[in-house]
């Protein structure tokens, strides 16, 4: 049962005394001086000294006594007693109230412990979140003092900081527009107006300088999805802290975060393309080409060295890291199967081998064109190897399929950069390399491929994810859907109209007259 033990003490110094109140002296007879603490005669004064608590904690699991919990500096005895009760309750809930470990100390220890248990990219993300958010906002708090309100305050600050970032970006964009307008005004001024041109040029130059400086301070907004990812990191760390009895609950699970709205994949229709050409803005972060646009791009890049790779991305939905990691022993060209068992990931541009998630380890059935392209690629790669080996310059990349001419494996970012450049040169509306994977699912869906097969091809954990995220409805399907109901109703109308044009037949036969003869017929001869 809780019983608070509070007392008052101060930092005054004077002659010390024993428990019975007898003054103490040194061996040479001089008074023994030291801190008076609880024996100071001035403690009777209300404003002198401060209050402390000292409480007995629940015993250890083996029954042994634990050190007492002590703390001071309280203004009143009531404050000390209330604090003591909180500590006692926390101890009853299993928290190690004697620990003085800070959030920063714990997180650094936790990251070190997790380094060998996590994927390289995951550990990098955890470290990034810790350094950018947790340590600056929560690092100085002791773990036992961490609560939901502290974490919520961090996210509230992020939301407010986003507003500041957006405001700065808007000002930067306005400076850019003013600089462009000033440049056009300067250039439009006649050459003979030298003084005015000099003045206008100086104004343009000043606005340009301001715009350049402002752009250096532009920062990306921390969106709702990123905030939830950050909180997932903190939640993982605090779950282990609960197990260590440093905190009572996983407070990261109790915060309120902005709602995440996933961007919807849209198709580049003629109207959207026209708007993009006018404004330069994409309707959605995720865009997909139509079948015709996909065909145009493939025709445009048919002579590119990496055409076999683009074919696999467009039709089979390979991720760039998966494509970079493919080895020849994971391709069975006779059975037309590609085994995805490895991927290359980048951390601060450094490449690491990694195993894909369980659902991403899969077998992909190759189309006949892909098989033909890969056979031709292997033959060309062998020729390149023989040429480079003559110069003792061939680099063995462990049998990678897609390599530079000298055998060196590709950095995944090279694929992204090359793709972006080819899309720009093609004149087609822009899509990201990952959007081509999105398009692969959409094209397969439009071709009538079973959703479960598409899920397997893309390596998704659930069919719902495939249907909701990676199968944008193609215009041809939208047209068919729009006409389907109309066609159905029209068929019903025609059927009804056809039936209405025929005389109805009596199930009992034609109506008969008074003599039992059919009505409307002349009687025959007697």
C-alpha cells in the first residue's frame, strides 16, 4: 500500500550534530562543519528549503528489495506527496522508475541492437527518423517521463512547420514569376533607351538573385504518409521499451495524425494531355499511359540498348531493384520463367543486396517477345565479354543479366534517370519508371487477365492491393462499362416493342359463338 514519505531539507552549512542532537567536533577540537540538510533550524520558516520524497518500491521478481525512489526540489509538501504517488503508481504498472535513461540514449541503444535484425533500408529509415525528428523533439526527456502529449506536440510542430514551408515555397514561386516578368520587360525595351534598359536589367538581376537564394531554403512538406511512417518507427521502438519496463504503454499508438489519401492512378487521356501541355502540371503523382501511348514509347525506344529491360518493366511490372539484380541462373528461357529472388536497394546512393519481401519472391511467366529479347541480349552480352576480356577489363558481376558493356552491374538509379530522359525525348506525357509497373497491371487488367494472376506477377501481398492501387481503369474498359447498361436496357425495350406488335393468343383457344362455333366465322353448309 502506498505511503508517502516526505521531508524538508536545505543546503545550509553549519556545525553538525549526532542523532541525539549533540554537537560534533573534529579531533583538534574545532567544530565539525557540513550540510545541515534536515537539521537546519531555519526549516521551520515557510520559504526556507524545499520538499523531498523517499518511497519504498515494489520488490524485485526474486523478492529482494529495490533502492528507494528519491527526488526533491518541490515547493510544497503537497507537491512532493503528489509526485511520490505518481512514481509509486508507475512502479506498480511495471515501469522502472529508477531509470534515468533519456529518449535519445534509449533510441541510440535500440538502433544499435536492431542493426543486425533489420533490412539495410529499414535501419536507414529508422536512423533518419530518429536523427531528424525524435532526438530534436523528444531526446532530452527521460523515458519514464515520455507520454502521448509529448509525442503529439512533435507532430503538431511538423504540421505547423509544413505551413511555414508551403508559405516559403509560395513566396519563392512568386519571386520566380516576377523575375521572369522583369526579364521579358527588359528584353522588350528598345535598344535606344539605354538608361531604362540598364535600370530594368538591374531590377531583373536583383529579383533573380532573391529567387536563387529563396530556392536554396525550399523544403519538401512532410506529408501525412511520411508522418505515419515516422510514427511507425517510433511505435516499433516504444514497443520494445514497454518490454523493458521503461514505459507503461506504447504512447505512439495513441497520437492523432492527419488522414492519408493515396494518390489515384490516372490515365493520360487526350484532355489531360492537352491540359499538361498548357500548364506543365500532372493531374496526379501517379499517371499511366494508354495502350496507344505505350506502343508509341516502345517504338521510340526500340533501338535503345536497354530495350529488353523496358519491355520487362512495361509488360511484366518489374521493380527497378529487381531488374538490376536479375542473374542468368534465375531465368529459365526454355520454360519462359523469371524467378525473382533478389533485389538491389540503395541507401544514400550506396547499393546493397537485399532479399525482397516474402510476397515479392515470385515466378513471372515471360511472354514470347521477352524470351526472344533476352536470348538476343545474352548473345550480345557474351560478345561484349569476349571483347573486354581481351583487354583484361571485363568486370564479373556474378552473372547479372543487365550490365554495362564491360560487365559492371547497373546502379538502379541509372534505370530511373535513363527512363526519364527517354520519356522526355519521346514527347509523350511524363510517367515515372514505377508508374510503368502500375501500367503493366492496368494493361493486363484491360487485356482480361485474371486479377489473381496480376497479383502474382506484381508480387503483392493481397488481391485488394492489386485491384485498388495498381489497376487503373483503361479508357477502353470505361467505354465498355458506360455502354453496357444502355445496351442492356435497349435490348429489353426492343424485346418489349416486338412483343407488343403481335396479337395476344388465348390460352383456352379462340372465342366461340352461341352454337359453339368460333366467333367471326361463317357457318358451313348443313
